[in-house]
C-alpha cells in the first residue's frame, strides 16, 4: 500500500465484482475508502463467471488474480450444438484469445472470484458487510450516507456499485423510474452440477474443459466443464412463456424452475447429454430475469460526488459472460481519471481536496470512455442471446451458415472486447517487466 494521497475518502455501495475491484484499486492508490455491502461479501451461491484475459491483467496489476486462477481449466475449444446434440460449429476461440491476451480464458465459481478480490485487500476493516446504504446527501464539500443500521458516514465521493437494482441510481434520479432503462426479454435458469450422471459416477456428462453453446428455437444454452468435476450451465428462455417473477420477488420460485426444466429437459447441451441430465446432477440452481440496457441518464450527479459503476448502469444478458468483465473496465476508467486528479491536488503548492467541479469533470470523462464499451458488450450479448434462442428471423439464416463462417469472424466479439480493454494506467503493466507492450 502506498502513502495516503490525502484525506479524500470514497464510500463504495456494494461488495461484488465492481465494488471489490474498486476497493483493491483504491487501496493500491493509497486512497481512503469504506465499502458497505448490504448482504455478505462473497457468499457461497454456487454460480460461475467467465473471466477474460483483459480482466485478469487488471487483477494481476492489483495482485489478486493468483488467488483465483487455479484450478480452472482454460476454455480453449468452443462448440455450438443444436438441441438434438448435432454439432453446428467447433472453434479454438478460447485458445486464440488466451494466446493473444497471454492469459487463459476461464470460468470459475463466482464465490471463489469474489473471495480472491476480498482477500486481496490488506486492511479488512474497510469492508463492512450486512450494512446497506439507504440514503445520501450531497453537499459542495462532501457526501454523507445513511445506512440501514442508522449509521451516518461522511466521505468525499460515493460510488454506487450496487448492481442492477441499484438504490443509489434511484436516489440520483428520484423523478425517474430508472428500472425502465432496462428491457427484459429473457429469463435465465443458471445451474451448477457434478460432471457425472446422477446414477453413474464413472460416466462424465461432458468432456472436462469443454465449453458448449446450444442453439435451439425457444431455448438457448451454455454449459462449461471448466473446473474439475463440475459443470456450470445456463438456459435462456424468452419471457413470453413466463412473465417476470411474482411482484416484489427478484428470482423465480422452485416450481417455476421445475416447469422450465420439464419443458426443456430433452434439449442437448452437448452431443451426449441434455439439460435434464445437468439438472438431475445439480448442486444449485436459480432462475432470474435477464435485464439488458445501458442507462442513458447521467451516470454521476451534477455535483460530481456520486457516481455509478457496473451493473448499476450497464447490464448485458449472460450469454457471452461479458457483464462482470465490463464492470471491471468501468472501474479502470474511473480510477484512471480519479487518481491523477487526487495526485495533482495533493501535490499542489498548497495541498487541497478536489472541488466538486473537478470531480464532476472526472466522472464525465469516465462515463464518456465506458459508455461505448458497455454498449458494445450489451449489443454483442443481445444478438448472441437472440441467435442461440433463434428468437428472430435472421437467427434462422445465421444458424444455417454458422458452421461455415471462418474462426476469425466468430472470435471477433471476444477478441475486439478483450483487445481494447483498459488497464490501470497509474500502475505498472504486469507484462512490462519483460519489455513487451500489451495490446
Ligand atoms: C446468469 C448470469 C451469468 C453471468 N455470467 C457472467 C460471466 O460469465 N462473466 C461475467 O463477466 N459476467 C457475468 N454475469 C454478469 C455479472 O454477474 C455482473 O455483470 C456483475 O456481477 C456486475 O457486478 P456489479 O458489482 O456491478 O454488481 P453485482 O454483482 O450485482 O453486485 C452488486 C452488489 O451490491 C450490493 N448492494 C445492493 N444494494 C446495496 C446497497 N443499497 N448498499 C450496499 N450494497 C448494496 C448487492 O448485495 C451486491 O452484492 C452474469 C450474470 C448473470 C445474471
């Protein structure tokens, strides 16, 4: 940890991908902060996240990726099957991206990833779990938040990393229903399963290391045997078959899950196995709506002391696994603007705090850079989900030519996203010691 930059203090709402990455970065930059998470940090939920090399580079800079990399099996081959298990396409996309990014493309348990981010923080007293933010007041010199425990905390900047149902976003735009910034066309059933048949432990459901997509009318899917003995999987179903969860609930009920799986149990996730097989060998499942959108309202307050990052302002479907990676990019852009400002002001002839105007400028610069990246992730995921569920007329055309398309074309979404990702430009690039320039 470096010397404190000043008595500037950041309050972070949310202790997940964006919030914990930001906390690590602030600690590395020597900026004071406190993180409030309304639930537990890194809860054991049993689900997974795909991590691109560009995200691992950033976490290398923070020194936390070594805690999550093993024992993932790099995702090298990507196969697309039709619902009857017929092979549509097979490419070495993962291998190509991993080779270019000098790091493997992996899919690991979300809890393992979040634990690695949490444990990377030296001063754990800055993390407060089971305490959510329920209000804030912004003034010209700072921001004061109120928590659900009745505490009031003062800071210089509040960052809402509080996800798709962001309370901070709602408070920032009190006259607008900000949930209308997102569209919901699909729901997703997510599961983790043992990689063996429920009645035969010797028989694998999928080859270890394989990553498969399913293209089928009305249900698309993804299944990754990406850690030894486990499969992470997801099934996307258009909402027209089932509206949103009961009012006031954010997840579907167990009977909704049973109903969804009974309709799609025979759909294949690879040549030999079906989603029904995966469900029977499950260790955990959950079904949630899949919101999509990039908030077109401002991402920061006019006074510059409240800003939003991650899913609070951009949400993609889960088909390509880009959402969490995009959240890390947002933190990079924000910190790349904030750190130079804090360094300038703390080293001024008369050291001082940044003004609200200076902060507002920095937040606008962050938003300007992250907005197109978020839109890219959102649009790529939008089309991938509609393709795999054959939800649009064009998907039927693409389906028949997909197997013939060159690997270079199929790899482009990941490769463009990965190749144009930001890093922390105030920290050494992890590959720089070898004298090589990344990207
Ligand atoms: C099925 C599915 C699969 C996915 N797969 C991938 C994948 O493979 N790869 C990938 O990169 N992304 C994936 N994503 C997306 C990824 O999960 C999100 O983009 C990522 O978690 C966003 O991180 P975040 O920190 O912005 O928000 P979240 O992860 O939603 O975290 C927000 C946090 O804020 C807390 N919080 C909420 N309100 C408050 C408050 N008032 N005060 C304090 N704390 C609060 C919440 O409890 C939560 O911990 C997937 C998403 C889904 C739904």
